[in-house]
């Protein structure tokens, strides 16, 4: 966090203490809105999830038998699809 960001965050925190509880809830709603708005799009996050690249980022390089990694990725994708269906995506 840069010095300027830290200063701004401290000013926000100071002002929050001056607000009534219901207004603090409004501020929180707005901050969550901004965080979601500027976050990575879900499509990018979901499309990378379970990919060979995502696995290698998390676990490093493993040695697999020929076709073994592809089989694991298929199983992961199947599980992911079932998970998405359960939550209604």
C-alpha cells in the first residue's frame, strides 16, 4: 500500500467513526460495489480455474504419465460443471 493510499484509508476510517451505524452500512455497500466493479471479471477467473496453467501455478511441475494430466483435468472440469449447476450458474 502506498503512503498516499494509507493516508486516504486513514481519513476514511476517521470519518467513519463520525457516522451513524446505518450510514456506515451504506458506505460498506458502496465499497463492496466498487470492489466488485473493479475486480477481475468472473469469466476470466472461472475459465482459468482447473486449467493446466492454474494447476501448475499452485503445485509447480509434477511428472505425469502420458494422458494422466488430461484425464485429471477432465475430472476437474466435470466436478466444476456439477458445482456450477448446484449454485445455479
